[in-house]
């Protein structure tokens, strides 16, 4: 397993399991399989309504809590100073944990995210979140947040995959020492038949999914592929025994068409 060091010195595993759209029971099984396969990072959110299942999976795995990096997120309707504190306590209770490793603002809700951040800074100071960060923040959202923030976000979790490579935002994040984490890293499964990815995979006896995950890793992007199938969970983690050449990375970069699968953070209505 490779780790990245965040700007507050916390170490984060480079690969984790995402559990969006996995109901509690599926999430519990997926988390247990992932931890047994060697994953040490789990990405959930209050909005996924499966924090109970994630907590169950962690307990069922038998892996010590301190070895696991747990991320959860503040939902949009809970943003604001008081409600952020309340939502965080609810998340801890559902997870059955006394701290999380990372708490994220899920989306930059206009007029609210600064008040939410103030509460998150207090949560961080209390030690109940070992790190705090953001998700779906464009450069201008971060510049606005940083103008008043006492604590810098450790990372920005954004949509990235070979058809949406987000190089300008990644370069900005690097320049301010905020780590990059990719959501929908496999393009929600829609790009796994892409001939360029399949062909590169053949050369390494790997699948397109493994090639994409490797591409994220070699670009220093933290990556959280989701699956509720044990064999795929194992496959997505079996990426530490090969390396893409510079030419292969360039070919994959060339698949970028700036196409979002999710909402644009400047234009969302949820
Ligand atoms: N911050 C945000 O706003 C935000 C937004 C979206 C997602 N996320 C996070 O990012 C995580 C990952 O993104 P995602 O779930 O949208 O999509 P993803 O990881 O890009 O793709 C998941 C899809 O690919 C399939 N899949 C996974 N591994 C596969 C393999 N080896 N071979 C074939 N198919 C495979 C999965 O199916 P099965 O499950 O049936 O195997 C699922 O349909 C989420 O779970 C969530 O934790 C965050």
C-alpha cells in the first residue's frame, strides 16, 4: 500500500473503497471484504445513508480501528455552524466510532460553506476529526474559503477519470499543497470498454479498471473506486505490481473530453 502525507502530516492510503449507492447491508459486506483484501481507506457520506453499514463492516473485519482511515461528509442541507456540529455527531453515532479520520464538506453550498467550515475547524481542534477537507470545490471556492479559514483543507475530492482529467484544478491544488482525491475514478464503470484502456491493460495482463486506477496513482491522485462485488474489490486493489510507461500515461491523458458524469459545482440544485 502506498500512502500520501497530507498538509497536516496525517498519512492517507492512496486507494480506498467508495460506497455511494450501496445500501447498508451491501456496504457492510463490501467494507469487510475490502479491509480483508488490504484496503485501509473507506469513503462514505451522510448522504449515502450507509454509515451504519460502514461501521458494521469495520467491526466485522477485525482490523484494528487505528489502521483504518475513515472519511465521511457533511450533506448540503446540514450546512451552517450549529447544524454542522449536529450532523457530525450524528455521523459518528451511525458509524459507531469516536472519531473519523477525515470530514469533508460535500458540496460548496453558496452562503453556507464558510459557517460550516468554522464548525469543522472546531471539530478538528477537538480531535474528533483527524483532518478536514472539501469536495467539489473549484479554485474560486477554495480561494474564497482560504480568505477566512484558520485551517487549510487537507484535500479536495473532485470528479476525475480519463474522460475528465481536470488538469488546471489539479495544478492549482498542488500549488497550494492541498491533495487531490478522485471520485467516480472509473467513470462509474462507463469507460471500462474503452479500446485504448483495454489494449494498455492487455500489455500488462491487467483489466481496464486496473489501468485506470494505476493512472490515478501515477498522477499522485488518491482514488476511491466503488464496488460491492468481492472479486472486483480485490481486482481494483491488485495494482501494485505493474507500472504504466510515460507513453501509456500520455495516451490515457489523451482520452480527456472534459465530460462530467456528475453536476458542475457551479451549477447544482441539491
Ligand atoms: N464527493 C462526491 O460528490 C462524490 C460523488 C460521487 C462519488 N463519490 C465517491 O467516489 C466513489 C467512487 O465513485 P462512483 O461510485 O461514482 O463510481 P466508480 O468508482 O467510478 O465506478 C463504480 C462502478 O463501476 C463498477 N465497477 C467497479 N469496479 C469494477 C471492475 N473492476 N470491473 C467492472 N466494473 C467495476 C461498479 O459496479 P459494482 O459495484 O456492481 O461492482 C460501479 O457500477 C463513490 O462510491 C463515493 O464514495 C463522491
